[in-house]
């Protein structure tokens, strides 16, 4: 049996991170079904923080289309949204482009709480993290949520099986911030300049929301050298 430890460097306001998660999920499922001896292999996923736009101020949110228009211009933004819509449809994602974006440090702190709850189980599990990331990304990209809102964050936590009051206390008291800051700096020091970035068993790396086949190839390589 092979254990795959996958670190995903990500930012919840990155649409390609949402696409990348969907493709990784499909790749894991396909790998277990099609690769000989892989059905018993396990995958332990850890979500690591990154700031896609470190200039975004804390405590303030902006409609995503307003921010993106200022950054890319109308013509480039139209091409980007059309591309994302097409890519999203193939992964079951309906990008609304109605969310509000801002500094994601609080969202990353909440992900730290999910990591702690996973590690407290004492086994290679990422159940809380996976459910939380699904809820955060769907809430922001599809349901038009505000990624800076503690109301949205605690609602996502509750959907992931985390007590809402526990999540609210964690956010209000500023917990997990030092770890987030340290891990963001570690990502920069590693030379990561874009997300999503996948690190498999601290050896094989995949940059961007690659096709399912790219993940499968790296899984097989990692299994062969385990």
C-alpha cells in the first residue's frame, strides 16, 4: 500500500485552485479504479496558504468583477471569464463572478483549524479540510459569497462539520495567524509564484490546474519509487 502525502498551496480566491481541486479529486478516483494494486492506496491532503494578491487590505471586500476589471481591463476580463466558464462547466462548476474578494488571511486561518481537527484524529485524514475547501470555494465562486465575511466563513465551517461557535471563537481571537504567515513565507522561499501548486510526497510537483492525466502520471511515478 502506498500513502500519498499531497500538499496543496492555494488561495481560496483563485478560480484555478477550484478547478485544480476538482481535477485532483477526479484523478484520485480514476487512479484507484484503473491502476493495478492502487485501490488500497491512501491520500492525505494538506492545504497550505498563499496570497494570490497580497495587496488586498484586511477588513474590506470588493466585488470581484470590479477588482478584476481594474486589474485586467474589460476586454481581457471578458476573455478570462469566458475561458473560466467553459473550463468550469467541464468540472461541474458554475462560476457566478458575483463574489466579493479581499484579504484571505482569515479564510486561511480557518483552514488551519480544519487541519488541526484532522490531525487530532491521529490518522492520515483530510476530511475536515476537504469539506471546508469545498464549502469555501462553492460559497465564493458559485454562490456569490464574501470571502472576508466571518458569517460566510463560519457557515462554511459548519458545513464541514466544525462547530460554528468554535469557528467563530477561533476567528475572533486571531488564532492560527502566525502559522499562516510562516507558511506563506515558506511558499515564497520555495519559489512558488503561482497557485494552485501540488507537492506529492515532497518530491513531485505539479504547477497549475493541470489535466487529470498529469496527476495520474505523477501518482504512478510516486508509487513506483515508494
